């Protein structure tokens, strides 16, 4: 991927950074000059992402964090400031998938887990990030990960779609709350991206991996780097007039 955005002397904070879209975005920020705080529950994956960044000459801080915990989230932000001195861009990407199951067959435990990580986690991270950006008095940019399931319904995905729809509503409202403070808050809505999560999901649905490809009008799955490019644009000065949007990057799936 050719990076054209400059984030020198900036700090990016990325959740779900142990792999997939989060790792690709962390690497993209680092290559664009940013210092990168890596946040995830997976310690081994975090260390691998950090190693990849440092091997390429970048600077990374690996932070094990449960995004459903207020204390963990605040600690991760605080440690980021202690190490790097600022928080300028954030990508709240942590999430979990839902097995294919009807709304009537969805256990409350699955509902609580999916909304807890994807929606409450995005809220807790965004809130802590906004508070830090307000203290800095220099603004910043936040991107929350939604999904194609945030703009339409998908059979067998009631809990997942509820979380992803909720992220868009929360993002738009928070963007209005803080537009005058120089803090831009947007969402990105990936389609079917070739990640470990999608491979696990494909194993639970009729048609498997081939069925996922068939659902994409462009005839292939998306690449994590393609979502990273969208996130970097939303966090860059080129998107200075963009806030409260939900950018769909899905190969035409939701058209």
C-alpha cells in the first residue's frame, strides 16, 4: 500500500491491533510516521504487531486491554500519554463476530458479549479519547468501526447488526457534540474482509468461504489494507471537513 498521508509527530491509538484490520491500520499509521499505541486482549498478537512496526523503524507501545472495562480503557489512554505525550488519532476497531443464529435463537449471553465489545467498547474508548483531546486543546480524529451490517440487516446476525447500527448512531451524535472542539468522529463500514474473524464466520454459515466471496459484487474479499487506507484518510487533514459520516468500504455488497 502506498501511504500518502503524513502523521509525523502524531500518536495513533488502535484497538483490536493484534491482527486483521487493526494490525493493517497500525502498520499503515506507523509507515506514515505516527507513534502507535496498540490495544488488544491478545498479548501475543500485540507483541507481534509491535515487532513488525519496530522492525520497520517505527515506534509502538503494546497495551493489553479489555475494551469493556472503563478502568482498562482509561489506563491504556493514560499510558499512551505517558509514553508519547499526545493522542491525535484513534481507530476503535475491537469487535467480535456472531455465529449464524436467528433472533429467536440468540442467547442473552451472546447478545451481551457482542454489544459489550463492539458497542460499549467503542463508547468507552471514544469517550476517553475525546476527554484527552479536549485536554490537549488541539483537536483530533476518531474512527469507529461499524460494518455493512451497520447500514442494512443480515439474516442470522441480529445482535451483530444491532451493535454495528448502534455504532453509527453513537458516532454521529458524538461528532455533533464535539465538532466545535476540532474533534472529528467518523465510522468506517467494512464489507467482507479477508481476516481470521471472517474465516471463522464463514465456517458457521451455509456456503462457507465460497459463499462469502459470492456475496461480494466485485468477486473477491476485501483486504485489511483497503480498510486501513480509508481510516488513514478519515484521520488525515484531507478529511478536515468530514465528520459524522459512515464510510462504506464493501465492494458494493450493500448496494
